[in-house]
């Protein structure tokens, strides 16, 4: 079975400071990993993904994430936070050969609040 | 916004009503999904369609009935819902397995 955990319900950071949103996963094989962002009253927007290759993945809006196989983590990072980054962030995982088809397994989300 | 549209954006319905949610994707994708998003809960996958064929039904009550007439359109027919069904219903699509999904803006459903 595949699962993903986001241990923090909320992350607070001051504008201009680096931010990290944590995600750990559990799959039986090599994972496909994703980060999405959701602004109020909107659908989820894709930020970045790890399929294979370089462990450091760069995505939209200056975000990046590092795949760490030994720690089974895929933390989302940004060097300098903006107030406009305040939103709900979801980590998702799926096993490439899963019998569950194409569906992703999402974490419960982490609310990021960036203060001026 | 993405190339996935959902209508209506907001819906209020009584427990005895019948209504339908519509999703349309303009991205040429082969797979479409329905998710339920409730407050303080992870996204719940409801249904998956691949090339118009339903490939997953995650133990969803029969009061939710999906329909996928073609690869671009997905419906969720609702009847005799319960107040606990009030949630944001999200549609998504993807090209192939392992690829990211693209989400619509959702339909905010309130059951009274």
C-alpha cells in the first residue's frame, strides 16, 4: 500500500525567509512524488514532480523539492518566501506499477502562512 | 487556471433533489478522476476513468453515480444525498499513468 504523511498542519514563516514543507512517503517500490498547491476556493495546481533522475527537482514559482530515498522524504522548499505563497500545500505519491491505476494518494495538506 | 472546467461552481441541494456535476477537460488527456475534499481531511479519491472505462470505485455510496460519455467529459450524478456529503468536489485529468493530474476549480456542494 502507498501512503504519504505531512506531519505539520501549519507552517509559519516570515517573508524573505526560506521555507520548508515536509512530506514523507511509504511505498513498496520506487515512488512517483508530486507537490500541489491550493489557493482559497480554487482547485489544486501542480508545482513539481519526481519520477526519476536528479534528486533535486525544480518547479513552478521558485519552488523545489529534494527526493531522499534513505529518509523516504520529499520536502518542498523555497529559498525566499513571499506573502503570495500563503496557501494549502499537498504532497502526493503513487507507485509506478500500482494496481490502483493512475490515481494519486494525497497527504492531508499543510497550510503555509507567510507574514510580511 | 488549467484546461479543466467544472460546472456549477456552487450548488445547494436538498436531500431529496437530483443534480449533476459536470467536468470537461480540454487537454487531450485519457484519464479523469473525481475527488471529494472535506475540511480537515485528505483528498478522497472517488472514481477513476481511463479511456472512458471506470477503473476504480473507492467504495463510494450508490447515491453518487459517475458517467463518462467520452474522454473529455465526466459527470457526477447526485441523488438523495446526506448533509455529510457537503464538500468541495474536484475533477482532474491526466495523460497517462505516472503523470501529474490537472485539477478543475471544483464544485462547492452544500446539502441541506
